[in-house]
C-alpha cells in the first residue's frame, strides 16, 4: 500500500500525530501489522493491524470479545492499584466511537496503543523466562474467572474440539490421492489408535472458562528485567478449558527441537522448562483451579501435540490447502514431528503427572499459610 492510503486509514482513528512514520512490525502469521507514530516519541506510537477476515469473518464479534476482556482486566488492575496502561492491551477508537474500520476495498482495520519498552521472544531460553510465561497466562486466566464465558462469541467455532478435528480428518481420507495415503499410512494408524481418549474434553464435566487459546511464548510481553508484563494477541480469546492453554504453551516450550523437525531423534523434552512454567502458572492460578481441572492438565499436554498432528496431517491429505508449506511433504513432516513429541510425552507421562500434582500441592500450601 502507498503511504497516502495508510494515512487515509490512520485519519479515521481518534489520535493526533505529527511526522507520521509507518513501518511493518512483527512476524505474525494471521494479521498484518505496522508500527505507526512519531519515531522520536515512542509514547506516541500505535500498532495498526489489518484483520484477516478470511479467518475472523465476524469482525464485530472479534472486537467485542477483545473489548469485553480488556475492559474486565483493566478494571481489576485499577482496583488493585496497578497500571493498566502497562499491563493490558488498549484498543484505539475511531473518531465515530467504533473500534474497527472497513475501508472501501472491504479490508478491516484496528489500532492498539503501543506498549513501549517491552521485550518479546519467539523461544524461551531459560527457566526464568518459562516461569514468567507460566505466571503471565496463569494471571490472565485468574483475572477472567469471574467473567462469564457465555458472554464471549466463539469467533472460530470448535477451534479446539477434537471430535470436530477428527471428523474433518476422516472426511479427507475419502478424497486423498493414493500416493499421499501410502506416505501417511503409519501416521494415520497412530492417530486412530488414540482417537477415543483424545476426545476426553468433549465428554468431561469441567468448568468452561475464558481462555486465551494461543499460548505461544511470543504472546507474552516482558519488561527489561524479563518479568511478565502483558499478554497479547487476544483474537482467539474464547470459552474453553484451562488445560487447552496449559497444553498449548507446553507443546512449544518443552520440545527441544523445531515444530517441523525432520530428524525425530532430535525431539526431546526439556523438563526444567516444564517445571518452571508449571510453577509460575500455579503461582497465579492455584487459587481458582478445581482438582478436576488440575487432573486434566496432563491430558491437555498430550492433546495439543496430537491435535496439531491431526491438523497438519489433514492438510497434507487435503493437498496442503490451509498451512503454508516450504516444500512437498512439509505438512507430513510437521505431523510426524508432533506425533514424535507426543510419544516422548507418553513415555514419561506418570512423571509429568506427579510433578504437576506436587507443584500444585506446594502452591496450595503456600496460599494457606500466607
């Protein structure tokens, strides 16, 4: 887009800027983002985002969810004497009072206030960062325990519904080219072998809470002392189970190799990072979690790599229509790597489960005597 087109979009938002500078920002895979503002005054900087309405086709519901969640957290932080300008995202309104804009070409736009002096990492490098990541998402869930989940719209229906994912998987099996079926045969068997137990959450009687649904570590902003400051990327905040967030975070944290590692012998488990994340998570979340929810966390750890394997394999069998691929068979390689991670987790499942329960008991006792 030309600068004049950006300036026309920026002009509809309720901000006053001089010497506007616009540059691409971040490496998000869904929405396109630009840093907007005066480069000499970081306090007057904003993030302009083009919303991917192919994925988020109900933009009004998406924005309403974010307003509901950020407003709820903002009020809590103020009541506790904190600074919401540092610890929660803030949408910038348009001059007409709305919080999103549709241009003449049908594109949707929103703007956030830019949180300055923060750090964002794609990968955790030490246990201190893992601990802070656990604290951040535990605090996020804790702040929203008294927000009724039914008030939020599921902007991606059945996003983490394993029954639905397996139905989609089964449907493509009937139309897959024979060469792809042969290449994926062993993985398909492993998927079906675990299908029933992986649908646990569709049968479970657990509290439905407001959760993040995309708990990668780069969705936590840290301050310059590597302390958790703010959870970002709230597009998938929807009703769900706490174990989904826990399992998704650890799927990316505990793996010693890349998500699409070709040599599965390199895939291992970083247990110290798992323990640090869990300790940080319970420091914020132990006060509201029920015993059944704690028991479900290990299932969440197993489910999320399994689900991701199903999603990658489904796309491979469907001729790579959803995920971007860098080479033929990339989705098959991704699925294989995620199943290898699942196998490693299954091998030490009792140890992981006992550690989760031990850390929860320790934090519960701390709360009782504090």
